[in-house]
C-alpha cells in the first residue's frame, strides 16, 4: 500500500512540475530562460513516464529531449547571442489575453471529453513491462517498417539542416587570414 | 489519483499551454519550444493509454498474451525521432533567417525571398 501511495505522491509532484515548467517556457521573455524551464518540463515528463511503467521511454525522454534537442536549442540561442533590444516586441496584451482565453476554452473542451470517458483501474503489469528488451523486441518484430522510414526521415532532416544552416553552398568558405606575401620582413 | 483521466488532463493542459505559446509569442525560438511542448503532451497521452490499456501481442509460441511493450511505446519513440528532426530543421531555418535579417521575430517572416 505505501508503495502505491508513494507512486501517487510522485505523480502529483511531477505533474505539477511539468505544468509549472510548461507555463514558464511560454511566458519568459528571454529564450534562454525558456530553454532552462524546458529542462524542468522534460525532466518532470520523464518522471511521469517512469511512474507510468515506461522506464525505457523515460530514459529516452531524458537522452533525446534534455540531452539532444535542448542542447541544440541552447547552441542556437548562444550562437544568435540576442541582446535585450534584439529580442523584439511582444504581441499587445489584449491579444495575449484573448489567446489565453481561447486556450483555456480548448483545455475545457478536452477536459470535458476526458472526464466523460470511463476510468478503468490500471491493470497489473509485470516488471519487464516497457523495458528496453521488450520495446526493442516489439520494435524490430512488429514495427520494423516505421522504424526504417524514420531513419530515412532523419537522414533527410540532417541534410536539410546542413543545407539551410551553411553560409555559402556554392562557393568555398573564404580563408581565415589571407597569406600576407608583401609584408615587410616576411619571415621567409 | 493516478488514473487515466488525470494523466490525460495533464496532457491536455500541457497541449493547451503549447498552443498558447505558438499563437501568442513572436520569438521564433520560443514558438519552436512550444511545438516541443505540444509533442510532449501527446507523448504523455500515448504512455498513459499504453499503461491503462496495454492490449495484447502475439508471443513467440503464437498465442495472445498481455503486451509487454504496447504500440503506444513504439509510437512515442517515433514521435521523439520526428521531434528531433523538426527541431533540427526549424533551428536551421531560424539560424539562416537571423543571418539575413538579424531578427527572430515571426512577424517579420512574411516573404519567401527578398
């Protein structure tokens, strides 16, 4: 019994941390603070996944989102090095308020649909539910075609990002410092 | 407390927050982060459904048994791959845009060429 109480307590804690992190992410003016709040959100979602008996996905959440995607965001934020005056202006507050009300209505609609659904108790699952071995077996036995298609997608995205982010595709990058052959007393 | 409905409510709230970020913010980086929020909300819903309705899978011997790795888990992994690809391409676009226009404001992104 105490095991289940502990699990429920941690679910509530992680859920509130996730909501808090999500709110901070969309409300900070500086993207750096948003990215740091996103770490909190990803970590909390990883905890929720762990409580929902998906240990492999919880680890993947940390490795892929907090480890790869967030580092990509931080790299780009630091590469841009936005100063305070470059952050641009925000939308006027009546528009933001209107959007907030619209999103609250969206959440209300979703919640109304969710609360009408039957709430079944969680079935008991074995200790290897969602383990890396089981997920891997399922992925390579039943879902191998989507897996292969995703690899093609990632290849296309990789090449697309390189093409988009490279400075000059058609000319070679200029040399850093042209060799100064006419300088006085060149050290030949 | 740990019911399917509560997990789905968490998912819906995070999704609505992401929608707010996409619509109400003008900084392209924060818009991309809000898209990540929405994708994560869907992941929470997938994992919750996988936990409460695991379904069955065919065992090696050929008979049906409760699934140990439901389809929802596989879907979450595929979503993560798509999210990573989306983030890479989106950030590359933001970077190329900033190099040309010195801004990350989505209101300035009105034309395809200049």
